[in-house]
């Protein structure tokens, strides 16, 4: 009988070692994702969406990664006019939807007025999908950039890492071009028009993740490296910057009972410049959802989802809460109390037995 108890104790010890090991592993992982020491890189995909955009979004979702899409309206057989459905998925994954003009005509062939029309034409699609207006990043077709872009009322984005994917159309070559030049703060240029680009970029992401890289959108890359973002200004990267800001965290909801089965909800950790939106049907809040002002009153039975959006339509992780009635809470408390009593008596019995056997 004594041998059985020794075995039991060994099991308890082994389990606690295992658990403490697991806690350590979890802590290391969360430090890596939210912490400020990680290297940041922004993948951008131009000229689409197209036939392979969904495949890319699958790959990003599997990796918990995001990217920035500089999209067109009608660009040959590509563009949101035909492939607009993918935008809902981009919003769900918190990818950045950006502007590559409606018809991808070269800037040098357009007057300022014509370029403005091309930017606005694409913007209509972006705003419709997001449910409201935001400051969309712009990339000029063909990468043409000069002082003339200063009139563009948006930040203008180029890149400092060209994958030459449109030229090589080879998965290994795309992968290698990215791996040879990757560094903290880089903006990578790819096109989601070719399967080789998608596969090469995802393959590179796997290798870069092992080197401690986190994949972020362009506006997040600039923000987290302390770069002040201005309209009419060109940004190619955020390399060599000292600043290390953390990613946005989910809104912390504080609920106080303000009447019978009525609660007042506030966001505890509001970020300056962020607007908070909510839904009560479990759907993802977008820019046309209800705005959460200073406080929000909810009833028992409501399920709210809250997200903060910055001016570039980048959102915080979601906060979700279901509100229970007083009766439900009382029943739950009673069950929990009984459970605790049962557990206590179980352990009390065990320890008494251990004591009997001389431990
Ligand atoms: Zn282009």
C-alpha cells in the first residue's frame, strides 16, 4: 500500500515539473510576440487582387501573419472590380488595405488631377469594404516617386527590399531574394498575381519567423519604429530606428452593474487617436459599426465585440464579453461554491491518508 502512495507522489511531482516547464514555454512565447525586441518586417503585395490572393490569405492565416495589399480597381484582368470578395477576408485578418490607384496608369502619363481621380476611384472600393473612411496608404504605379507626390493627401509608400518576383517567376528565387536582404524595418515588394510569388513569400516567412521576425502591416511598422507618418511624404522602410513600441493590445472592458440586469461598459486602456467600435451580434466591428463613446449600456444576455481602429484602419485585437443576468450569476456562484467544497474535502482526505502512511 505504501508503494502505491509513493508512486502517486512521484506522479504529482512529475506533473508539477511538467506544468512549470509548460508555463515557462508559454511565457517565452508571449514575450516574443508582444515584446519590443522582435524584428519587424512588412510584406506588401501589389497590383491585385487576383487568382492567388486567397491562397496567400490562407497562408497568412495559418501563420498568424498580416500583410499590406496595394490594390487596383481594374488592372488588366486583375483588381477589386473582379476580385473584391477577398477584401472581407483581409479585414478579418487585420491586413492593411491600401491604394495602388484604380487603373494602374503610370504617374508620368497622368496630370495631377488625373492621378487624384485614379486614387479616389480605388478609395471608393476600400471605404465601402471597411464601412467608412480612413487614411489609406498609397503606392504610385511602377514605383515612380518624385517630389510631385507631395500633393498626394496620403502617405506614399515605396520599399527597400525588391523580391523581383514579377521578373523571376520562380519560388526559390523569390525566397532567396527576400532572405538575402531581410532586416529589421524592411518593406518587401511582392505581387499576389503569381503562385511563385505567394509560395516564395510564405516560405521566406517561415524561415524569418525562426529568426525572430514578426510580420506587420506598413503603418504598424512605421508606428512601432517611431516614424511620424505624414501625408505627401515617401516612406521606403523603417530600418535603423531605435524606437521599439509594442503592438496594440485588446481593449480592456470594465463592466459595472448600473441597474437590474443592466451594465455600463467602459474601455480601461483607451489609446489616443483610436476610435472604438462595437457590435452586439458577435460580428466583427467595422468603421460603420456603433461607436463606443465614453460609456455603453448593455443588458443581460448581450454579447458585445469591441475593437479600436486607428486612422489607417488598423485595429486592436478584439475584446468580447457576454453579460449575464443576476440570477445566472447567483446560480453560477452557488455551483462554484459547491465544487470548491467538494475539492477541499477530496484533498483533505488525501492528506489525512498520506499522514497515516508516514509522509
Ligand atoms: Zn504596380
